[in-house]
């Protein structure tokens, strides 16, 4: 990786390392993870590897990647394992203390392109990994999503997802995530597996492809390439925006201080409409035109978590929306050789 990009990530990692967490709980642990090639999973593992070196924690990582896929990064503490997410992929010599299941298509384009992959990641692989966690008495951490909730007009608490997510924005994705959660609940109740579920709400940060199709990355890309941001809809939808380092901070609070339950994870301090987001990105970028909105408002839906349960563990988000935008711009400008 470019040295300047590494330096930007290390700034984030240093902020995480300063958190008053019981880091000794990670000492000597064996962590198996899926999703380490994705933008969230890759950032998470790079951060954990950095913490591992800085704190001499002695953690070993075993990470799944698709057969033939290019290694996204290497580290002395990481062992990459080739496998098929729909098959048995953990070698017999791997006995994890912690399993982090982060693999899944997540954005609209990826879900539309691979709906079977959504099922395999969130149901087939979840069942397989939970059985491994049962056999090895491992802690199981499952990446779910705010898409398990039906459309809301305000903040949503963990208790709001009691039925199928038929009315979510991404119904297949939401229902598969909810199915994975139910598997976690079943293994906890029947076998005593320590299952901790994170429901992710709009996580953003360096490394996400600017072609992912999400409004945040679309607006960044347009601002960088054309100095013009186009709002194709009404822009009235309300969203929260959580920077990656705050997400990793929340994950570590759950991993080191949480219990077998569900936690919303997002930043309800960074809430605005999509139209307002476009305006803030244009302002940070400078000399950027806004085009639209190109549709009239047709109701307003909200995608904002209630993170009270996570905050009770002592977690607080630290990166405001302007800083999130500025850090992302800096990363992509370096990546593109613009600075």
C-alpha cells in the first residue's frame, strides 16, 4: 500500500489504541474471520494487526478468501485460507477462540449481482461457523445490518426487529441477515454459544470502492471527477453516517465488554438528509456544484439507529460528519495521485 495511505490509516488506529479498553483480553487469541477482503473487514483486520504489533498481544489471524482471489494485504500474524463460503472452509488445524463473520455482499449492486451469495454468506456459512464455535467454545461475532428493520420514521431500537423485514429497503439482504441472527439466537439458547450481533448502519470510510453505488461514495466520486454532485431523487431521506474507526471502536467494545445480544452500531450524531449530505460534501470539496434534487418528495424514511445499548458499554463515536468527509476525500485523492 502507498506509504501516505498507510499513514492515514495509522492515524485512525492510534485513536483506537488510546481507548480505555481491556486489551489484555485479546492476548494470545486465535481469531478466524470471513470478509477480510471487503472494505470494512480489511480495515478491521489491518487495525487489529497494527494493535497486535503495538501492544504485543500475540494474536494470530486466519482469514478466509475465495480460491484464486488476490491477497488484499499480508502480515506476519495473518494466515490466508482459500475456500468456498458455501462449503466447509475451516481447516482441521484451526481452533479459533473468536470467530468474526463479516462476509456478505452488502451494497445494492453487489446484492443484485449475486443474490445466491447473500444467502450462502448469511445463512449457509453462518450455520457452519456457529457449529464450529460450538465445538471449540469460541465467541461468535456476526455482522448483521440495520436492514433487518422495516422502514421507520425515527430511531430504531434493537427490539424493533421481531418479524421478517418485508418492508426494508433491501428485503433479500435484510431477511437473510435476520435469518442469520435467528441462527445465532438458537445456538446461544440451545448450546450456550456466546453470540454477539452487530447491526451495522451506514458505515463509511477509506477503502470503499467509489463505484459501490451508495450515495456517499457516489457524491465523493462526482465531486472529485466533475465538481458537480447530482441528486437524482428527492434527497429527503434521513440517514446517519458512521466513520470506520468509530465502527471498529464499537466492535471492540462489544468484543471485549459485551454479552450475547444484539447491538445497533452507527452514529446517530451524524444525521442529515441525503440532500444535506450532498451540500456538505460540496462544501468540503470546494467549488462544487449541486444539481437537483430531480424528483419531488414522496414521503421521508429514516435510517438512524438507537445505540443506547452500545453506549452503555462506554462507547462514544468521535468522528463528526465533516471530518469523515474530509478524511475520505484525503484518502481518495492520495489513492488517485491527485496529491
